[in-house]
C-alpha cells in the first residue's frame, strides 16, 4: 500500500473564486499509479473550501450569490472577528458552509464519482498564496 501527500497551490486574482481541481487530483492518482484506494482533498486554510458539485457555470454563480447573501463581505464592521486588523469574517463563514474537504474513492485508477460530480477549490479570501492537500492511501 502506498501513502502519498501532495499540495496544490493557488493565488487567485479575485477575492472569491471557484476552481475545478478534478483534473489536477486525477493527475496525482495517475502519476502515482494508484488503482484502488481513498483520496482525501482538503483546504489547508480556514477561509477556503474543497467541495464536490456540478461544474455548471450558472450553479457556480448561484453559489457565489447565495454565499454573499448569507455572509456579505461589506460592511466588514458588522462582524466581531473584524474588530482588529482582520476583514475576512465573511470568508470564515463561507468556508464553514462549503466545508473543509472531501474524500473520494479511487476505483480502477479513476476518481469514483456520482453523476456530474467534480471537485472544486472554493476561495473566499484570495489574492494570496494558499494550498490544498491531496492525501492518497491505496495501491
Ligand atoms: Zn480571519
């Protein structure tokens, strides 16, 4: 059995951005020749998420709008977390809703998804270097 740990790095142009990382995760599986196992993918920051959903552009916009309604960035003074130098309370809340990460089975060398499932990185306080961990246990 192999144990693999790799990182995907991001530095988004926008403060909030969603990136489909399915291909990058599959590449790590391919490069390491994993046929059967489990693949954990999680954000290493408390203002970003990894989640699974449909790669449909309308839905991605819907997520952004819905999250902004639930936890608006402005006015930043509405949050206790922003009393000091922080202005990212909304990003912490958005990350909590969208989750820290996902685990996907690997079957016959492929991520074993349900219909339309894709893995996304959700950035909520971007424009700086952040990373996602990919941990694979398998053979
Ligand atoms: Zn913060």
